[in-house]
C-alpha cells in the first residue's frame, strides 16, 4: 500500500515538474522584442558607418512600405517594418527572389521581413536573438 501511494505521488510530482518546465521552454518568441525598432536600427547602423536609405516599395509589389536599406561595403540589411499578417508572406516571397543566396539570414518574423548579409550586421543592427515566428533561412 505504501509503495503504491509513494509511486502515485512520484508520478504526480514528475508530471507537475514536466508541466512547469514545458511551459517556460515552449513559449512563442515575440518578434517585437527580437527585431530592433526602426529608430534604434537606424541609429545603431549609422553609428557603425552604414549608409541608410529609406524606401517605400519593393519591386513586384504595389504596397507602400516602411523599408530601410543599410549598407556598408558589401554588408547590408534590408528590412520592412509594419506589415500586416497578410502582406508579410507576400513581401517575404519577393525577398526570396531578390536575395536567392546572398545573405546570412532571410526571414519573415511576425510582421517584419528582413535580409541581413552577415552576423556582424545582424548584431550591430540590434537584434536580440534569432528567434522567429514565421519563416527563416540561414546561411553559414
């Protein structure tokens, strides 16, 4: 009898600990906490010597966009802010055609779409992690 009560208690304890652990590790990343804000990204990259270009379109789309292209030599980030959940996949598809292999990371992360040439630019821009809610391709 004692053995059965102890076994039942142990099983319940294990299940409770798994539930507690699982909830903290399976939380969905928040793109708004991962992707640097527009002003922060511009400031970070200007301070690092990148040339900033503000664009309002992507070839192949008739949407008016909030797009930033920052370049320094062969390093770059091309990011679109403020997309709707319906428009983000469309812009991501266009970026896939624009940047077939020439990037470190190409992502649709929530309502953001971005392509970054290298790890250093990714870090300097102010991204907090590589967490993603959407589609993400990474090269080396």
